[in-house]
């Protein structure tokens, strides 16, 4: 098959705003070349393949555009299906022209997949209409990356302005518009991380927005200027609207709140005054973040794990080739399910290859992931803890010579489980299905929040996230956590918290994300 390059717009960030076509293309990628502003959750939609981060975020290191062009050409000429994933829409202030020219010069096939631009999405999510029959009969979208190149005389006459890449030059933008006749009372909104769980919005006017946002980290953000901004209090979604996003208003408070999906809650928004730091693997925190937001919490996400393919597929491939020899397949995580079945497919097989093999899974989420593959588990332990699997295992006293396949993380970590099955006479074959590693850096806004004591609760959903969190913060970890509540999903994670962080304040009774949210809500009510 001839290679092809897809120039794909990912939208403003969250997977919620990804087009169906873009999702289909991501699922077929053999090489992914993506920008830094692309939401990490989208990377989980891509099968195991070569993934290259080329940066392209203002003020941070990036791969040169000529080198990106060459990467696209080289991989396409190797007959690969290449996805060039960009934030927003590829043609809105992107470098698509240069990339397409390089592809055409090399006779490489390409296709452009549109995406939702943050210029349109951000104002909408803040309740700001860009057009109005009276207040705004036109609007302009501009990049303020280099303000000196803009015709401010003309721009000042346009009723509504949407400005990208402008927060660094906010004082100059404000000055230029007022100098050319715009009223200092003109409303302004700055929407940061639009469409993502950490979305923030500041409201003000040309006269005071610079002062209101002083010392705030604003990038990446969309600036909206015009009388329509003043309509936002009337156009905010109602609490009953399930599509409402939590918005942390820095100057004018939002009166509406995120919906409460759990009617058992005795008090609306019990975490309304709490900031919760979620430490899960990149791309796997969105569901948990939404659960927390539904209780009113402000959520910061800090990916403490990066999940990827193992260093070698050989052991898993060999096991898949002899699946019929096994009596049981044990899957202890959604990652194990995803990578096992992706590799099964890569070997030209499907679920029918598991006929006659019993499947045991740990946890509801793992069971749900399995059900998406059209299969139901034969056994789920009642307390969702992998290391206690043997306690309730079917026919546990007759495991002698039973062959068990255990696809797991490459670094291991379930020694107790393997030992207990082996002690019962079972023959356990451990194979690496994926690997997890600590990210190299923490997002600046997360570091700032920890340093300034703005985090109330830190959540851990695995012992590995505790280890990586401790490693990433280093010597600062104990100092910054003095007044922070540490919340754990279960006993093994709690043990890691005790060992590395010195304590654990909350442990979920049910070892699920829902159980962890319930435990945090209980703690908040008791602590006042």
C-alpha cells in the first residue's frame, strides 16, 4: 500500500471535540507526528507505533519546520500511513502550506482533515457569541504573535476580535486598540485551555484586564474583545445541561455549576472550594476529572505515567501463537486489555482465538474494556485488588498444572500474584504487553500551583503513579505536601504513599475511581 500523510486538526484539546473522521484516521496511524499542544488523551487513540513530538508551543523548544517537512516525506516514502496531528484546525495559523509544498515536491499523497479551531470553540464554551444582530455583525480572527505586523487602525473598527497567540503581548494589544478609539470599557475575555478540564476564564475590560491577569500564567489562551463578551452571564449553560464545562472565572464568578450526576450527594457541589490534582497516566485522567468536576472541584491534571508498547513484542507474540495451550488469561488493567488485543489483531487473530480460554480481570473498568471487545470475563474478584485474586479464584485448590497467561507491564510489579498461583501448582507465563515510565517534566502551571499552596488534594490511582510523582518532584515533595490531603484508591497504593510520601489521608472503600471520589467527598464534609 502506498504511503499517505494525513494533516489532521485535533480541535481545541479534549477528545470531546475531535471529529469522527479524525478519530478514524488516528486509529490507522503507523507514524504519528504531533504538536505539543495536542491533548495527551488523543495519543491513546493511536495504535502502538512511532510517535514523534515536534513541539510547536510558543517559548519552548521545537523541531525546525524544515525537519518536520522531511520527516513527513521520509515516512511517507516508506509506505507508512502518517498522521501529522495539529491542535485546532490545520489551516488556522498552522504551517500546513510548507508541509504540503514539501509533500507535493516529493510526490507524496496527502489529505487534510479539518478540526475545530479554538478561535471558534473557546468563546462558545465561555458563553460568548461571536455574532449578534445588534452587537456584532462581523468578527475577525488574528494572530498577535507579532503585533507590529497588524493593521490596528482597521482592526479597531471591527466589532468583535478573536486573538490567538496574544497573551504575551496583551498590554500592547490593549494599548493599540484604545489608542485607535476603542472604549476602555470594551469587555474582554481570556479563555485558557478551552475545552479541557483545566479551562479558566478571566473577564474584564480594556481598562483593567492587564491588571486583573497580572502574574497569571495565561498561555495557551484565546482573547475575545467586543461588546458580545458582556452577554456571557445570560448565555451560560444551565446546571441541567450535561454538556456544561466547568469554568474557573477569575474576575466575574459563574453562577451556574457543573451537573451532579450522583443524586445520592447530600450537598450540591461538596468540593466547590477544593482544587484536586489528578495524577494518572497520560490520556487516562479525563473520566476521573469529570467525576470530580461534577462535585464542583477545580481539577488540575498531572500525568505521572506514560504508557507505550514494550521494548519487544516477541514474548507476547509467542504466547498469542499458542493461545489454545492456556487455561486462563489474566488481565489486571485496561492497558493490559488494550495492548493484548491490539497485538492479537496485529497477528491476524481476533477474539475467536480465545475459545476455550477462561478470562479473569481485576476491576470494573478492566471488565468494561473487555466488554468493548465483545467478551465477558469468567471471573472478577470482589474487591478489585489484583494481589488478592487467588483468594476467590474459581476451583483454587485444583490449579496444579493449569497454564495461566499473564500479560502485564514490562517492569513487572505483581510478584505476589504470580507467587501465589505458582505455589498452588499453576504454570504462569508472564509476558510484557506494555511499558510505563515517568514523564520527564511537570507542566509549569502544576508546579506553580503546588509551590503556591493552591492544591488541596492529590489523588493516586496506582502505586506506580506515587513512585513517579515522588521521582518528578524530588527533594521538594515533602515541603510542598505539608498541607495537602493525599488520597489513594486502595491498599497497595496507600502502602506506596506511606513509604514515599510519609502518609495517606484518604483511602477508597471501593477500589474504583467512583469509590475514590466518594471517599474524597466524605473527607471534605467531615473536615468542613
